[in-house]
């Protein structure tokens, strides 16, 4: 079924094997405009912009996912299962939990905890936390080692199902105690979809705010070039 109800590409060849996915479609356009060459747009359905081009000779695509697991999983599922995409790398933002994290530090999500229904009912009483693809974590670790000027942190995240949810302080304290680094809204959906589809996935987030600092929407849209470069460098062919 190509095109799908949400992606307008009429051929699998229009989309690369690896897709970088920020939440904001404008950030997808920013990546295409500033990092890719020979760019062709393959999607604008519902304003969810998607582009394919080349980064240092490597063919990659970039596309928005929208905010939250329900929106993002529509695109993850269609890309993996209808366009035969092999790898999706989320490039997003997160609120920092660990007090040592600063605004614009990078989090690589090794796993994703969530209260969202995406994991409920599948594993009986087990609280399943889906994980990233190990090979992509290894590539991320190598990249971080080779770029010591970038503060890259590895650990779990919380994929919240509500942006304005007021978490009990005891819950937050426990998350921090057990080394959960930040709160975002899509990683658990990405990791679940990748595991179900037998594909590869990684979530990389830039810390956009913590208890003391915050950045504007304009800065979040354009300023996180270190995270974007990292994702493009480790992206498989």
C-alpha cells in the first residue's frame, strides 16, 4: 500500500534505508537544508515534511514524526513496514532529570520507560522497557569517545504520555536514583515498533531544559547541530 494514508512517497526508492526523525517537521527541513545535498522532498501530507538527500555521500532521509507516541508510531510503522526502512534515528529534545545534565548536553537513550499503553497488556505483569539497537549504541559510544568536546550521556529515559503531566516528586526522585536521564515523548514507541518489526532504532536527544534552564522554540528548532551531526555520522548506509 504505497502511498500510505500519511506518507505521500509513491515508491520505496524515494526514502533511504535510514531515516532521521525529529518531532518538528520544520526541524526536518532544517536538517535537509543545512546538512544534505541533492535533496528531494517526498512528503508533505498533513504538513509532515520529509526529504531524502546525501550526507558525505551517504544517502539518508529525514522526516518529522509529530509529538507523542500515538503520532510518531503511525510514521514509524509505515516507514518500517511499507517502505522497508531499516533504521530510524530519533533526533529530539528532552527535559533533563539528572542534576548533572546541562542544557544542550546529549542523551543517548539505551532504553525507554513509559506509562503509555504501548507496552501495557503485552507482557502480563511484567513492566517491559524496550531498548535501542545495540549496534547503534556501540557506534554512538565510539562517536562520543572520538568527540570528547561533546557531552554525551548514555542511560534510560522516560517517554511520558502527557507533556504537562505533574509527576509526583517521589517518582522523580526514584527515576533520578535509578539513573533515568531525561523525559521525552517518543522513544518507547520507536523502540517497541522497531522490535516488533525486526528493524533498528535509536533515540538521541538534546537537553532543552532542566530545573534551572530552558530554551526557546526557535533555539530548539535550529541550535542542536551537534546532535544532528552525531546522528548523521553514525547513520547506517
